[in-house]
């Protein structure tokens, strides 16, 4: 028999000593019997059970190598170690069953493994049994019922899985993930129970009856005013409308979740911006009028976040403009005269959307001149004429049509007036500054009066003289026009003064030498009067309703920072003829903000932050003294004076000049991006100190 070599790691059994004559025969017979059995089976009982290789060092041995190493009796019939062996768990054959049956079995096992049957577990088991019964008739189930059944099972399994693993897996925003292909409002109502169907309808009706009439910039047609139609077909527009009702606490919540107005607002905003961004920038196909209206709504009524502020309104308006551009709103067919102009017609919806985008973006452009998106052209003029065309028996134009038409016309005249004034502003990059423009304040005043007459005519023709929001837009246009006029005059006069004094470092009051100083002061008085009028109208609007567009909160804040800047400029030019009582206007606006905060207004919490920044600039303007900015060079170069005192005077004068320069540089930026000045009250040495912070990041990289 051939010998088999044992493994290297196994001990070789010692050879049996040579038998004596008396025992040689017995041992020889037993060894030959063991070797014979091994030749037949080729393995002992233990090696067969363990499915291991059985080997011998010598045929005369009576034990294999493995049994000898384990000190176990080697046998071909009985395995002595079998009684101590662990039973192997065999996998049971999986029976063929239906998906519903498998899911039901999983639910039952999960419930029983979680501590035994209880009230919830019993309900789940009943659902499982019912599902098994439904399986036999599943082919006869309607498709809607089948989808609902599968959705319910998915929810149950997700909940049980989280409970079984003792982990609550939630997205970073603490809101569940809703697929973009789902109906958003149905998911919020039926799947996650955040809001009820009845409350959703109530909030939408509240939006139509108590919010939209104050600013009908969204000209919804009759079909878009039907709740069921939006509920089934355009859930994003419906969520946009009900999100407006959460900006202020209108006591519309009917559940513990919706009673928390901030919580509901965060929830709706989270999904609303995600779904709009997916439709516009990811899907980027099949744009619709309701999607554009959603962008306009969130642009006018959004709660400005702390990190974005006014830029949130700009971004939403820019998104609406992009959607309108992709839909070809500017391409009006040549045969438009023969097309249907009914309330629900495609052409009328297109014209409404075009002017709606112009009103939203155009109003922002007047506050921020670097935000240039829209312009008045032949298409907008055609839309203006067609929407105002009266139709027999159709009750057209609607109130919304008239509102957007006249508001768009009002804004277009304001843009024309600002463009006219830009040619006199030497610091305006939109004009050719290399070409010097000669001007006369009397001639400019004549042209501006014509623009003011046009604005007043549009206001009277519109029929919205008593509409406070429309009137605030009108007054704001007058403020922007006079602000651009005064800033342009100051820039040109200062440029001429510096060029004439290029050989001298002494400051010269150029306004005193102007022959038209009286007319210039008249412009300033008009600007102050219009700012006061705008703040008064803002107060009246707050007394009427608190659900006006949140973008209007920036109008009085814009007026306040404009008055602060004007007071600083007048002090720097030593014009003591006018004393602007900015503190009075500030207290009025602050009282309105505080009052709304007590009523749980979400937008006023952000406005309060901006108002605090304006208050710091207000204190700067109070303590500013232009006399310290004179003779700065003498103080710094006086060799006979105190060296340190001269440096202190020069630094103080430089700081005071920087105050005017900094606030002028922020003229075309968002109010909330104003660098916060630092004030140290030290009347003896330095009553005012300004530390410049790093400039705010440009929102248009």
C-alpha cells in the first residue's frame, strides 16, 4: 500500500515498537484487519463526518493521523465525537408566494419579534390577513386602490424597519424625502399628515379673498382659481398660494403641527423651493404658466432668509424671468388680432405672464440698478393694449388685468426718467463718461416735471388711487427719480470741484458757489417729502392688512437709509439750510416692525435685523461733524504741533470722509449688505469711529 504523507502541521504518530514473539501474531492480525477496512472505505467514521482527508503514516498503525492527534479512538463504524457535535442549521426551502403574502408575513414576524402582540401589532396582523384575502382577487382591484395599498405597505414597512433597528433615519432637514414625480400637496396631506385637506382649501380661499386683492400681481384666470383643479393638476402653484398664508399668523391652523406657524412655513418653503428648482433647473422641460406664477408669488411674498435677504426676492424674480424666456413670452404672433382673448385663452395667459414678470422684475430694478433683467419694448406695449381691450359680455378686462397693465406702465415711465438722469451721473457706468454732458438744473427740472405729470396721469387712469400698494409703488418711483437726480448732481459737481482744485488739497464747498443752489435744495425737499409720504402710506397699509407683499418692507427701509445718506452728504458739504429729522421716521417704522413682531410676523424678524443696521448708521449721521474733515493735511503736516495729535486729527478726518464714501459705495447694493459701523462713545477724543468690515459677497458672481 502506498504511504500517504501527513500535513506539515500535524504530529507524526510514533512507530509501534517491534512486537515480541508472543504478541506478534495478534498485533499483526488486528493491524491487517484495520488496514483492510481502510482500503475499502478510505476514511474513518470521524473523517467521513467532518469530510476531511484521512491518512496513515504506516499501514501497521491502528489510528489515522487526525484521530491520533485529537487523542480519539479511530473507528470505521462509530464516531466517538459525534455525540458532542453541533447540529447544522439547514436553510428551509422558500415557498413560492405572492409579494403581498411575503410582505404580510414580514409584518407579522416584525410585530411578534418586537415584544409580542399589542394594540398596534394586532391591527397590523389584521391588515396582513386582509391583504392575503385581497390577493386572490387582486386582478379585479382598481388601479388606484392597488397603488394606495402598496403605498400603505411601504409606509408600514419603513416604520417597522426603523423601530426594529432602533434608529430614526431622517434627512438633514428633518423633513421626509418626497419624490419630485409625486403630487406634493397629496403627499403632505395623506402620506405624512402634515396638513388636512379642509385646512388646505381654507388657506387657499383666504389667499384669494384676503391677500391677492391687495396686490393682484398674479392675474389668475377663472380655472386657476378653482381649488380642485390646482389640487389635481398644479400642486406647486397651490402650495405657493397656501405658503403665503404662513408669512403672518392668521390663525388658520387646525392641527398641532399647523398651529406652529413657523414650522409650517419652513416645511412648505423647503419643498416649494426644491420642487421649483427641480422643474426649472433639473427637468428644464415642459414649462407652464402655473410654474411661472409660483415663481412670482414666492418673489413677492417670500420670507427673506438671514443669509440672503433681499437677494431671495431677486433670485425668485430672475427664475420667473428665465421661465418666461424659455416659454417664449416675448414672441407674440403676428396674427394676434384674430386670436381668442378669452379669460382662459392661451394668448391672454401669455400676455398676463409677460406683464407680471415685467412688474416684478422692473420694480426690483428701480431699487437696485445693477439688477437689470427686463425692458419695455413693442411686445409689452402690445400686451398692455390687448389686455385693456374691453370685450362685450365677457367682463374683461378683469381687475387683475388693469392692475398689472397700469403698474407696468407706471414702472416703464420710472425707468425712462432714470435713464434720462443717468447721462448726468459721472459715476454711472451705463453712460459714456468720456463725453462730458452739460446740464442746467432748470432744464432738468422741466423734463422731470413732464415725467411726474405722466406718472400722475397713469395713477388717475388706473382707478387704483386708493390702493395703498399701488400708491406706495408710485411714491417709491418719485423717490428713486429724485435720489438719482441729487446723486448725479453731487457726483458731477464734486468731479468738477476736484479737477479745479487739483493743485490744492484744501476742501472747497462747491455747492455754495453754485448759482442754482435754491433749485437743488428744492429737489432735496421733494425727496424728503416723498420719503415721509411713503412711510405714512406704509403705516396706513399695516393698519389695513398685514398680508401685503413682503418685498414692500424694503421700501420704507430704503427710504430710511436714503435719508441717512442724504444727511451725511449734506453735512459733508456744509449745507446747514436743511435739518433732516431721520429719527422721527425711524421711530415710526420701528414701531410698525415691533407691532408686527408681537403678532408673530415671520418677515419682521428679518426686517428687525436690517433696521438695527440702519440704526447704527443713524447714530453715525447724528455725530458726524464735517469741520474735522477740513484742514486735515495741515494737522498732519504741522511740524511745530504735536506729532501724535496731528496724526490723530488726520486719522479722524480720514475716518469721517470714509463714512460718506462707504455709504455712497453701497448705493446700489442690498440694504442688509451695509457694513455695520462700530461706534465708541468718547466725547473728549473720538466721538465717532468706523471700522470697515470685509465687503459683502457679490450675489451675482
